[in-house]
């Protein structure tokens, strides 16, 4: 059996539905032309950064801190 014929394993859950949704975009990468892979990776990276920023902001708010933006 070749690598092409092997079933793909499901992506494990991270425990954060936002992150799981973003990572799920990688599941269909085999069906996307190689020339479009960079766009998919950039989309996933943007989604992960957004989720991280939201999580960080929520954590700081719960701790009573504010985010600091350098001038």
C-alpha cells in the first residue's frame, strides 16, 4: 500500500474549538494544488494568530490586566 492509499488520521482536538477549526483547514491540503498551499498556510497562520490574540486578551482581562501596546 502506498502513502497515497493510506487513510488520513483525524487531527487531534486541541481543546479550543477556534484552533481546531483553523487547523481543520489543513485536512484538505492534499486536494489543493501545490501552487495554492502558501495561501492555505497563510490563512491558517492568520487564524492561529487571531485565536492566540483573543485567548491572550481574555486571559489578561480575567487577571485584571490590560494589554500594552508599545508606542
